[in-house]
DNA sequence: CTGTTAGCGCGTTCAC
DNA sequence: GTGAACGCGCTAACAG
């Protein structure tokens, strides 16, 4: 191998010339080695070696072939958030599984929440897109749609022309809400943010402003139905809206609720991360779970089993895989399943 | 927007023709809007809209420009492993931080451990590579080097022509080994696998076969120095080699050790994940930490603080960022720092 | 088995 | 401010 690792680009044509063969013979040497005589192939490889040819240029190949063999993944307003949320990481693992099987790459598109997100999406060399759940008004959705490539949205919103992979959040919320608040006198809910401004607030069911995150909206509707079915007016449910899906924030807000004059005796959270924070706050406040406070989570993460959390089980990994299949142009798989897991954090 | 979302590809030339302008005017409309009259621009955009033009093709652009604005990341024999190891995820977050800042994408190259890994790397349309720590004999290294693109290896091995980002594992192992085994009579070590075959075994310092993972090798050397400095012959150290970096496996193997005739009274592990498994095994066996068994981890992950683990702190996130900078062609940052964190899992 | 032709879709020339 | 050529590096589709 030539040691002069220079910046100069060596082309297949140069290799062919040096080897004394046509460009196509050189190309075949890399792509269809069986169609080339041993003699020609070794001449080509020798020439490549001498010239320091790095192999066919992937961009040129993609252009010629008309496909990049890569899927794009858009993970929400700030990219590194994707790596901080364990459920998002599971989802990515599911995407990775399918990409590995199909030999395609997985490009994470660098999103910042700023105006140039649209350009970053338009400039991504990918065959299809996967969008992690976002708000109804996220410009990313239109940008992805404008590429006219196959795309799947996880969670929501549903967008014409793109696949949607999501459990029935409303039904699941109804089911776990019923368990969480059974027999409760002062029910509370720790919620994901309602919209992109991610404003935190402690409010109640009657005072909820517009909710633009569809997953959050559907869950709130389900919880409302659960409350009303249990004879609890929605406005009597205390709702702590968090800025992020985060154990520490949930712990702080739960501590506040538990220290109030009318502390909740049943707290439903929208994720196991949040619920784990709530459990810590409850313990710190000297309450027993579930007798003083019933607590529920969502996702059936590892922490849920550890803490004995009643939760909604769903496989983010499978959902990531489904999204990837859609982005590859496969037909959409059926609606993903969920189930209620009853453990010891709720009253029997 | 035209609704007939067909599969047919619309080119810039067609848009230009329909708009009654030259191709370059159409191109400028997308790339240098200031160099085009308002009138021409709106004609172009209208034509694009009518034709359903999706915008300039990213592959063609990359080819023309000579760069893809994307970094490739190679995460070890099996891709989804990357998403199961929390430290690997931190590392990816660091890469993502830099990619976001520089507006470049991040392509995870789908590796399976099979022979076609090399082809997958050669065919990745990226400007540079980042390789997660691997073995000396991993063919991926040669494949990355053959692309002649800037590349950084995290952890090791060191390869000519590629940057290396790694703490001094030997020194760190020496330091934490000294604390772990201080005053111990029956020291043990829970180790990462030694080579790509990932064979699990319980052995001792004298019976170690060839170690081809350089990070593991360097740590073993450091631990050996720590043992000998404490007057413990290396062959007296029980070494439990695990197949993977995994809490559950470490728990099983630690349980075995603790149930043996001569149970260890000090166990050093190579990660906090492993150490957390060891702590669970110790508790299950009715031992107190650190009195009956001293335990150390590595990484200073969240779980280390929770369990009070003495550990080696390092920032995988910063190291990911450093790798990304190198892959972008920036000069290599200085050697990353580590420090010893003493908590309550070791004897004072 | 090997060579020739003809672009893939775009953007950097350089003229006008 | 706009237009006409040319080629980025490669490979499908044909000959031969």
C-alpha cells in the first residue's frame, strides 16, 4: 500500500489507465469480481494499490444507483436528547436492528430546533425518514414530507403521506388511569410537556391550554375518561406539567405536590422515568407506596420492574423496527400492542 | 403543493424548463437566493411546486461538492450493542453534540461481525470515521484506514494514520486496583472479554491467554501492577472473564465466586454496570460492602453514585466529542482525563 | 470476459 | 442578474 496518503483524490479512471484496462473492467473488479479475469483483476488491484485508490466513491455510487441505502432518523428538537431518554434509545436500537438486517446505514439528522432544521433535512442523503414523536406544528414534518421519500412518524402526529407507528395512547391511558386512581380522593398526574415551549406548570384538568404534542394530548384524554369513569371530575385532578421527561424534574414536582395542604394520594406519571422520581419523592416525604400514595408509570422500562411499578408495557424497540420498515418502503405493520402490567405500586 | 406524489424523479432541469429560466437560475434559487431576482425566484418555486420537485438531490450535491457533511460511526461487532451499553450511548451523545454544532449528519454504520462489514464501511458516504474501541485484529480497522478519510479510534487499538482518543487505562487501573485490593487477602477481578471470541472463564493472573482488546489488556496490566505493589502475586488474583459488559452476567459470576470455598474479599470490576451486578450478588449472599467485600467499578456512571461505588471517572461524552473533531479533520485534542472517585464501597 | 457510450443531478466555471 | 457548457466519479446497458 502506497504510504503517501495524500489528500488528492484518485479516480477509478486513473486506476484503469494505469492498469491498462478500461474503466469498466476496473469497476467490475470492485462490483462484480466474477466477471473479470484473475489477471485483469490483479492488474487493477495492483494499480489501485500503487495509486492509493480508496475504492469507488460512495456518493458517486449513490447518485448513479439512485439510492443511498441509508435511513434518516430525526429525533426531536435537540439531538442529544435522543441519547438521554432510555426509551428513545430503545427505539433507536429497533431502527438499528432493521438497518443491520437490510445492510443500510442509519443517519441521525442533526436537529437543533432552529430554522435551519428544514435545510438539514432537505440535505440528508437518505432513502427514507423516521421521525420521533413531535408536536403538530413541528416544521420538521413538512420538511420531511417535502422530500417525497417514504417516512414514518413514531407516536404522532399523523401526517398524510407518512406512516404512523403508535399504540392507542388514549385507550392505554384510560386503562392505567383507572388503576392508578381507583379509590383515590386526591388524584394527580405528572405529565409530559404540552407543547414546544415546554412550559412547566401545576394546574388541573379544567385549566389545560392547547396541547400540541399528540401523544400527550391523547394520553390526557384517556386519563380524563378514566377520571370521569371513576366519578372524579377532571378539574379535580391536579396536573403537574413537566418541561421534560426526566426523573429529577418529576421528583421535584412530586415533592412539591406531596408537601402541599392537600397532598395527592394517587399519582399517575407518563413514563417510568418520571414515576421513579415520584417514588423517590414519596419515600423522602415518608409516605408508603401504595398505601399513602399509589403511583403508576408508563413503558415498562427496567426501572419499573425494579421498583414494582404498575405501568403500561409497550416495545419501543419493535416500534423503531416498524418505523424503519416503513421508511424502507415496506408496507406498514399492524398497530403495535400495549398491555397493562400490575405490580405493587398501586392498590389491589 | 402538487398532490400526485409519484415515484418519478423530478430534476432541477425540468423545473428550470417549466419556469422558463436556465438551470443555473433554478439552482441559485435554492443555494444563493440573493443572486436571483424575485421574479425569477417565484417562477422557479411555482414550477417546482407544480412539478412536485423535492429540492436538490443530496447525493448529487455531495458528489459535486466533494464532501458529504456526515460522519460515520462504527460501534463494534454488533450494532445494537451500541444502544445497550449506557457508556456507549454517552459516547454517541458526545459525537452528536459536535455533529449538531457543525451541521453534519451522523451515520451509524451497520456492522454485524461478518465478512461484509468491510464492504459496508467502504460504501458509507461519510467524510470521516469514528471507531468505538475494538480488538487488535478487527478487520474494520483496515477497512476504515483504506478509505483514506480522517478517522479516530476510541479506546484502542492505536492504528497508524488514525487518531486515538483514550485515557491512560493502565495508570487508572493501577490507581483503582490499589484502592480495591488494599488489605485484601483474596482479591478478584471481574473483567471484560479478552478477545473477539468473548469466551467467559474463571481463571487467574498466571493463566491469562492472549488479550486482543487493548483496553482490557491495558487495564489488566494496571491491575497487575497494583496487585504486585500490594504484595499480591498476580497468580493469586482470581479473574472472572465475562463475555459482555453486562450487569446480569457480572452478578451471576460474582455469585459463583462468593459461593466458593475461598470467596473473594475484594472485587474490582471493569465497569459500573458490572460492579452493580457484583453489589447485588454480594447483598444476595448476605455480605456487607465494604467490610466483607470491597467493590470497585469504572466510569462513574449514574449507578455508581447511587450505590456509593468507588470508581474511575471519565467523560465518555467528551471523548465522543474529541473523536468527532478528529474525524472532521481538526487537530487531535489532548489526552482525556480520568480521576479516582472514592466512595463507600471500599475500605478507607 | 472486456470495451464503448451515455448519462445519474447538480454546481462551478466563464461568458453575456 | 442570467445562460451555456462541462465534468464531479461512477455504472447500466449494450456491443464485441
